[in-house]
C-alpha cells in the first residue's frame, strides 16, 4: 500500500484505486486537489470527475458558462493565464515581493504600506487590502499549523486559486464529454508547468489558494467573518500536508524533462 493510500483512508483524501497516486500524473492532479475536494467531483487522483451526477453537471455548466467544448477550453485558458488577477492587487503584492527580496524577510504592514506610497501608490486605499492579506495569512497559519505554513512563507500572489481551478476544470471536461483522459492530462501538465515556477512548495501554493479564494469571494472585504465563510478549505489543506498525504508524499519540484516526458506519453 502506498503512503498516500495508508494516510488518506482516515482523512477524507482516499485516492481512486483505478489510478496511480504516486506517479507524475498524480503529482500534477494534486495541484487541483483543493478545488476537486471543494465541489467535490471525485477522488483527488481521478481525472474523470466521477462524482458529478447529471444534475451536478448541469449546475456546473450553468455556473461556469461551459456549455460547449470551446467554452470549456476558453475557461481553462482564462484561469491559467488571466488567473482572476486585478491590477491594483498585483501591484501591491509586487511591491511586497520586491521589499521582501531586498530586506531578506517578510515586510511588516507598515513597511509594506510605506513602500506602496514610495512607489506612487495610495497607502490609504491600499490599507484594507494589506490588512486583509495579513488577516488571512494569520488565519491559515493558525488553522493549518505553523509547522506547515512556516513563518517565512507569505502571500506573494493570489494565482493559486485560479490555477487549482484550471486543473479541476480539466477533469470536469472529461465528465462533460469534452475531452478524453489523455487530453485532460496534457492540459493539467501544462498548467503545472507554469504553476511550479510560481511557487516554492505545496504549502506556498496552498496559502496562495486559500487567500485567493477568500479575497475573491469577499471581494477584498476581509472582515471578522470572511475566513469562516470562504476559507473553509483549510481542513483539506491541513489534511493534504499531514504525513503520508498527497502534498507531503509527492514532491513539489519535478524535473522539467520528467514532466515534459509525461506530457508526451
């Protein structure tokens, strides 16, 4: 029995027996684990989304606007490239990233806001965003554990939410009859190729995913209830990073040549 199967049976992350839970394809699918569990549409390592009933597929088509294969492909492209980005948020996070690089540590909120102002931005307007990001970081670290979301990790981008959705959307396309498993896997590996360069670990990705989700659904208004309402994926995050679970057992860094070889199979 593989380490992931041993762990998952008691933590709600049971893998499908029909597909590997330890090869490169499983590693790539694990990027969509949180979104696949959110719906839920199937075991995290199953590219066919077998849990979706006919009524569930109808709801999915209506909510996502993917009534045709072309619309499905366009949605994946949107999630994988546009990534739900907002210009002001990207600018503010870019300032934080630059400050962290030059200082060698995570900037304080005061330092971040001062750097935004020095960069020509409006620190007063940016205040709620900065406070919201720090609040979600605190909540994720408190719920998932500081041993996973370690002190040096901070939100550098909100892209993980859309990237995780793109992987899940690829599997949903198989259930909708828009693609076979082979095509879905090609799409999933392509999304992973971009994602692995943007994050340093599963924990880094998970922090970005949850923060992106909260910021998206709260529209940036991160009050005392926002995390309780929109950050419920923290339990999956925590379970996925426990010993033997997918994000603990599967490596984040995969050699480029190995991933390229997997795409060509």
